[in-house]
C-alpha cells in the first residue's frame, strides 16, 4: 500500500508555513497596527545610543 500524500501541511497536521521566522518578524514590524510601538522603540534606541556616545558631551555645562 503506497503512503498517503500530504497536501499543504506537515506531518503533525499543522498548515505549512509560508516563510521563516525572519519573514514573520518583518511582517509584524511593518504591520500598521504596530507602527506606534516600533517608532517609540526606535526613538528610545536612538536616544540611548546618542547619550552613550561622545556627542552627549554637548549637554554638559561649560567649565
């Protein structure tokens, strides 16, 4: 008896994924529903990077 054919699924019965983990992450980051969170995290990261760099010395008062 020949093995049964699987159409569009995996052995466990889950539907086949259309891409990997990176494609899912990019899809969620570019989702308009998440735009405010992604923008907030980006501005926070840019602020931390700026304050950690030597450019943050412009905020020091002159001696």
